[in-house]
C-alpha cells in the first residue's frame, strides 16, 4: 500500500468516527427504519383486537374523569357476558374512591373472569451499586398483571419493550391467554419466545424485543366507552376477541412517538400502542438487529475494499460503481428487513461508501493524462488566445481549461441568443429527416415538447422530407406556405452542411396578412349577400308602393321596408362596434354599475319581442349578492343584450329564459339559460369567432352577422371577466359569465 492509500484510509476512518460521535448515523437510521416500517405495514384491519376507549365523548356523557368504580363494574359485566378471549385493562386505578367498598366490588368482578390482565407501571430505583425497575404495587392482588414499560431510541421513538421485569410485559400476558383460550397455533419463533420466560423467576431480564410495527393505529376497531356502556354496540362484537380498555383522549394521556407519529391522526396513545405491540406479536417474525460494533466493522471493510477497487478507475467509472454499490446495498438491506425480519442500520455504511468515493475522486483528479494536456495546448494555439502556457501544476491547467471553456461558451451563448431572439422560427433537420434542433419561436408554438427528435413530416404535415431533398438538390431551396396550430408561415429550407446532409428551415410568420385577407373576403361576402338582399327588398317595396292605393297593402310593405332598413342599420352598427373593440388604443370610461338594474332594463326592452313568441324571461338574484362591478355601461349593455336576444331568437315558442345573478368562490356569476335548440358540441369552441354562424339545421335560418358573440367575448375580457357555454341539443344552452368581485 503506497503513501497515498494510507493517507486516504486514515482520513476515511477519522471522518467515520467523527460522524459516529456526532449522532448523525442514529438520526439517519431512524428515518430509514421508519420508511422500512412504512414499506412493510399491513393495509388490512386487525379483526382480533378491539379497543374500548375513554374519549372526549365518554367524559362529556359520564362526567369528570377519573370515574367511580361502579362505571367500570357495569362495563366489565357487559363485556364479560359477551365471552371475550382476553380483557386487557390499561388503566392504573390509583385514584382515591369515596367508598372503600367500591374497590372490593370491582375486585370481585375482576376475579370473576380468569382472562383479565391489568397493566402496571415500573418504578425506577437507583443507588450507587445497582439500578432497579420494580413494578408498582397492585391494589388488586391475584389478578394477572403485566408491566407496560417501553424502550426508546436516541431520538425518542418507541422501538422495543422489555420481555420481563419481575413478571412479563402486558402484551406478553395477553398473547399467552389468547393462545390458551382460542387454541391458536403460534409460529415457532413466538412459541420459543414465550417458553423462554420463566414465570417463577423474579430475576430482571435485560432482553428486549423490537416492535415489528405492522399496522397503523387506525387499523383497529375503536368503540367509545359510553357507547358500550349505553348498549349501543352489539356485544357479539367482543366474542373471542382481545378487548383493550384504556384512555384515548389526548387531553388526559400522553402521546407515545412511533414511526407513524409524523401524521397527527396516526400518533399513538398507550392503549393504541399496546394494540400495535400485540398485533406485532400475533404476526411475530422475530425482528432482530445487528449490534453496533458489527455494523461499524462491516462498514469499514466494505469501504476499504471499495477504495482499493475504484481508486485507479476513470472518474466516470467510479461514479457508476458508486451508484451500483449503493443501490445493491440498499436493495439488500430492504430485503433483509421485509423478508428476513432483520434490521441492519444502513447509515454508517452508506456515508462511509460516499466518503470513500470522495477521497478516491480527489486522488484521481490529481493525475492529468498527457494527451489531455497536449489537446488543451493545441486548442489554445488554434484560438490564438492570450493565455499562459500550460504548467505541470494541476491548478494552472484547470484555470487554463476554464478560460478556454469560457471563451467557447461566450461564443455559443451569443449565437444562441441571436437565433432565439429573432421573430422567425428556425429548425435543423438531419439526413434522416429528424428535427435535431429548434429555436424558441418554434418551441413556443408546440409548448416546448412536440418538436425535437421527431420526423419533420410528423410535426409539420405539409413538409414531406422526400420533396425537400429533391427541391434542394434541384433549386438549392425548398419554399412552401404551411399552417401550424392556426399560425401561417412561409417556410424556406436549404442545405447547411453538404457533407453531413443537414438542412436548416426558416419560418416567416405571415398569420396577420393571411388573416387580414380572409377577413376582407368575409366582409366582402357579407356586403354581397347580407346588404344586397335587404337593399333590393327596400327598392322593390318602394317601387311597388308607388303603384298601390290600398292602405292595408301599403302598410305591409312599409313594415318590410322598416325591418330591412333596421337590419342594415344594425349591420353597420356592428361593423362600427367591431372597429372600436379592435382599436389598439381603446380606453374604457369605467364607473360603478349595478348589474341587476342594467339587466332588468335590458329584459324590459326585450320582453316585447319575447312576448310575441310567448317566451318568459325570469330574473333571479341570490341572497346576500352585491351585483356591483366597475365597468363601462354602454358596452356591458351591448354584451348582455346580445346574450338575452340570442336566447330569444334561438328558443321555440312557449319556453322560459332564466337569468340568474349569484356568487361563486369570490366571483360574481351571471347565468343566462334557455330551453332552445342547443348548439352542437363540435361548434362550442368556435362560437366566439368573428363572423361564425352555426350550421345546425334548426338554427341556420335565424338571421344574424356572426359578430354578436365575438363582441360579448371581447367586452367580458376587457372587464377582466370570463365566459363559458354549456349546451345540449334540443334541451337548451347556458352562457355563464364570471366577474371579479368589486
């Protein structure tokens, strides 16, 4: 072993001992132990143990605790009549009674049932020569007793209990009686444990047993003391069961920390913990723990062999071996615990392996291969950088490398910033047609996840890679207009690396110009079909009136002229409103508005139209609602008029329109619900588009420009609100608007 190995091993051992003294191992081991318990716990409920708890409900019903003996006498008689297997009483009975006869009566009841076990506290006595734990003297001699002592870890978690101090533990006594009564077959480990206890021996046994927690406190049946006392619980529930009676009110008893105490609802009182211990014994696996001395020795041996094994390997290989060794050890440790009931505290071994890896890594990095140094020198010369020559000293070499990397990264970051900063999308395609790189513009369109490492023609359906290669070879460029997620682009693709056949594609966003062209086409179509027809009707009606003498006919045609002129006026007003709403510098004049008054006035105006079709409009305002918002009255009037008028137009006769104002989660909610024809599901996401008209057969003959709902959506948005629509064919539609509370 060379000097370097010696220094390394000395450092590892010293560091290990220092950590051990700090108590860090114990803290980590306890955390891992709790996690192992969580892995090994049962999810089913224990059907053998029942807890009758003195809880807050019982104290309120019976009176201040502790109670008179007569209360316990009544309860015990009820339970004994149900013929349970064992009754465990986790109550000390140390309080004074008003009548000495009360204890005698309780004693008679306790003696009437052979399988009753009382819990007894241990009293600690110390003198210079010996330390004793003596059970507290019982006021009921002749009744079976069991000590209720527990042992704690360094961090205060209950981990085990002594098997016997003068007489066996409370849980051990209960298990023995349960086995004798129910004739259950015990596993060999538990049978051997019980037989090792010499009942006639008064010697202090130091042996303790780890609690193999297998169920959380909520996996046992709990009944309130007062419910059993009042006959609300069927007594057959207790037949052949282990019945534990104890205090489960956290105001009257202390909480015992267990591996489950991290969750308040799973923290344990004394009687709950005894249930967990008894459950652990019934399912006893013989949980054992390796002694601390053996753990330290094993950890040091593993660390030394690991150090010698990896020290001369490359850095990357060392890291791989570290991960492999740690995972293998943890899997081995978990298997020991869950399968073989053996607890091997892993913290010291894990920390020692990581320390060994760190020391080995330090020694490895002090050796720099000459070929790497030569490569750095050539790189420095090729970049013509004002750097010092590479010195044999490691620090100087690393500083030189750092400067070279900084220069390269600066160049790369500058180029990357320029490419990501442009408003055009850019992609790189390899010779297999796979997209290998894309800038921020393209990634943002696909939510950063749907572009890279996929075939170009899968991402962009209009780009066939075969057509790209043919066009580039022929004309050095491929040009095509494509649509990506409702964005229109002019795509130009050319070859950037003839040797590796890589292609760069540049996407120029032309969405605005295409949309503008489509808008002009739509407006032209409207002017041709929507305005031309009413104007022709007006002209024909006017010409006809000039030849008529009958007033009745004249009035009919005048009505047609008026209706068509009104339609043209509405169409022109809609275009003016559209122009206003899309103005980039539009500024609203806000004021405080009472929506109930505004909607009421709109309903009054539109009721005339609704009445002609026998449609009722009902306004409902929920209690304690303040329908006040800060907004523009003119535009809000347009929005709600459109919604209510649409509900009238798209509803059959003899129906009801319900307008409701209410609150929902700190928002003002306005609902407009009709019993109309409904809207097809595939059209719901298009309703608020400009000029969109439904193709549903029952509504296609209803006149309109397709601008109303786009106005509504824009106006609601400008008031920081949202709108949603629900609809079912032939049942009706509901438009729901939410405004933030004023």
